[in-house]
C-alpha cells in the first residue's frame, strides 16, 4: 500500500481528529472511505459525460422514459 501526504484546512483536520477519536477508527480509514466514494461517483460522472458528448447518442424524451417505465 502506498503512503500519500495531503494538506487540509485546520477545521477539517480537527473534525477528522474528533470523528476518529469518537469512533475509535483511524483517520486513514475515514480518508480512504471518503476517497473511495468520491472516485466511484466521479467515475459515474465521467461515464455520463462521455455519453452526453457522444454525437451518435440516441436521446429520448422524459415522456418516453415514463411510458417505458410504467408500462402495464
């Protein structure tokens, strides 16, 4: 596993210290969890943006989506 160094605002560092102490978890575990969630979300955003930018993408209206979702 690699070691990374980061700088964070004092207030954020204090909150992280407090959360780690209160939960008996390491600060690293909070940072890893947050970064993992961010990277997963960012990956989804990048996929969505690439689809939006695709000139050959097929677009459907909101009404079409509703009709397809609520078919009997």
